[in-house]
C-alpha cells in the first residue's frame, strides 16, 4: 500500500491504514529490536506504537518530513519510553 493511501486511511480513521503491510511493521520492529531485547516487551511496544500512530496521525506533516522518518521517530521514542519504564520497575 502506498504511503499517501496509508496516511489518508489513518486520517479518515479507517483501521485498514494499520494493516501490517501498510504501516511497514517490519521497519517498526527493526527500530524496536535493539532497544527491547525481550520478545514480549517488543510486542507490547509494537501495540503502543500502533496506538500512537492512530492517536497522532494528525501531527504528521508531509512538508516537514517523510512518513518513514515520522514513524521511525515515533517508534524510537515509544521504545525508549518503554525501556525506561521497565528499568524503573525492575523488569
């Protein structure tokens, strides 16, 4: 699925925009992997990223940067936040 179509679907609140092929979850997993080693933590973080994409899609501005850049930054931030939360709670 093309980026423009994904973005349009998400902005229309159509869940098809969250389809794994559409949002490039492989790239998202690639960003999460070195930050979170535990597979269960990775899956939890992936769920968090999915929700953040859904909630924050209106903050994406094509003229300010690429979809991949926005998604990568959002994913990295979520993974680092998740890792900090784990370390605070002794996980």
